[in-house]
C-alpha cells in the first residue's frame, strides 16, 4: 500500500482498526510490565525464548521465506536472540 499524500509505503496485513487495537494494547501493557520485579520479568522472557526454540523450525522457515536470508544465518540469529532473552 502506498499512501497517496506522502508516497510513503505502509506494510501491514492488518486492517487499520486491528493495528490500532494491537498498538493500544501494547502501550497499555508497557507500564505494568515495567513495574514488575526482575524475576517475573525474567520468567516471562525465558518463557518467550522457550516458545521460540520450540517453534524454531517454523520461525526460521517463515523468516527465510520473508527475507530470503540463508537458513544457516537465521538459525544463528534465532539462537542469539533466545540466548539474549
């Protein structure tokens, strides 16, 4: 999609209403997450890392299809990301 007035490209598979709802929900979650003590935050991030590792093959397959980057590089990026979480 190209915005007619600015010529800027906008990429989204969501209708504007869903995108707005998602960004509003993320904004609303920010302060409560920031207020969590370190251990619950760490637990959440480690859970996200486990989920990414569990679905790693599908994540890498999708990323390769979308970016055309080599699978080996994406496997490394996934490991780096989950290691940092």
